[in-house]
C-alpha cells in the first residue's frame, strides 16, 4: 500500500453490516488494511508540512477500525498490538520538552546537544525545572489506539515547586458500546473499571464538550504523562483537533518516564524485569508510594502520583524551584 492507496482506502465509506458473517480471515484482512493505511497517513501528516489530506479523515478511519474490532471480539483485539501505538516520543519532542521544562529556547537546547553530544541525563539535569504544567493520564480498553476506547481520563494542573498544590483536578469516565455490558470492560484486571463505572456515560469520541475542554487544556501548558507516547498516540486518533494543534507546535508532550530514566541513577542498576522506570517502582523509591502500595491505574490518581514523584525526584537532584 502506498500513500495514494491509503488515502483512497480511508475515503471509502465503511459499512460494518457488509462484514456480518464474514470469516475471521476476511475481518483480519480488513483490519490489517485499515491499520496499514492509518500508519502511512499518520507518518505522512507528521512529516509533510502541507499534507494533501485533512487529519479528520484519519480519525474517521480509526473510528471505523474500532467498530470492526468490536465485531471481532476482545480476544482478537488483544492478541497483538497495532503499529499505531508509538513506543516513545521523537528526539525533536524531547528537545521541545526539555526547553519547556527549563524555560529555554528549543534552539538553545538543540545547540547544546550538538555542541557536546549531550545525553538525556545531561539535558534534563543542566538547568532547574520550573513553570506550570498539565498532568494527564488515561485508562483504555486496549493498548492499540485504533482498536480500543478511552474509559477514563484524569488531569490536574501543577507548578513544579516544592509545596505546590494541584489545580483543576478532574476525573471523567467515558462510555462504551452496549455489547460491553455483557462481555465486561476489557483490561479491567489492570484498571479495575467496571461496566457500572461507564454505564450511561458518553463515549469519549461522542463527548464533544469534553474534547473541547481537553484540547483547550492541553494547549494551555505543556502536558506531562508517564510514558507520554501512549497518551500522545491515543489523543492523535481520539481527540478532535489534537493532531492539528500538535503539528502547529501548540501542544508539547513531556514524558516523565523519560525523565525518570535520565535522572534517577538507580534505574541503570536495576533489572529490566523489575520495570524500574514504571510509575509504581519510581514512586516507591522516592517515597511517594509505600513499598506495599500499588499504583491505582486510574487517571487522576496516577496523574497526582506522577506529579508528586517528579517533584520528589527533582528535589533529590537539586533541580527544583523552591517557594520562599
């Protein structure tokens, strides 16, 4: 499939009823074509200053793929992972994030990298962090943003300063198609969200007021998330206007997992299996979570834990603004 094929594929109206009774191979073939087209379109939109298509076309194709996955059942959705979930932010995103954290220009940070081949640890540790940021976390029914749904989103706004208090702390549950009343909420073993939590709630893609509120929030300050590439990938395909604002530089994601790996020296001496940069392990090391406690895996709870742990880490490294 090439770019023109992907645009044509995305422009074709998907009629789920045409696939009722289709065998698994046919459904998998349609899903594979959808996700390949999505991958090509996302790459082109990100790389081309003037793409030949509107990103709304991409979101519509993702919506169609989600409907197809509902027909296939949760086992098929979770069997593998779509390539449309990014594993990390780009190097350019890292530079913009460091610049936002330290209130410096991106050009100055980029010059610093080029001049001394700086590591991430050097970059994040070169200047104190300061300013106000949005923290956000989502809970979903899949690891793949083109297959699953957002069922919970939590956020708060925080200044990176010792003793700072969270503002605008919010948690919202989002609905699911009716079929999940019978099958249960996927990934409930992780986030513990049940049908009772989402019953009667608007699905995220249908809640246009929530979307407008979130887009405005994410444009108001750089946003932080632990493994921000996850939220970034999901918002690209679920939040109207996000991809467009991201392309224009109006949204800046910062990955606190990346900060943990860069600044916490304990990470490099721990086994990969111990997941040392996970929010839970990081918080336990910094004392913001007791050793016997577990990460809640709910949007607002995890956002608040992330902020408190980041502030503790920055304080440990003498990289935190202190309030007089």
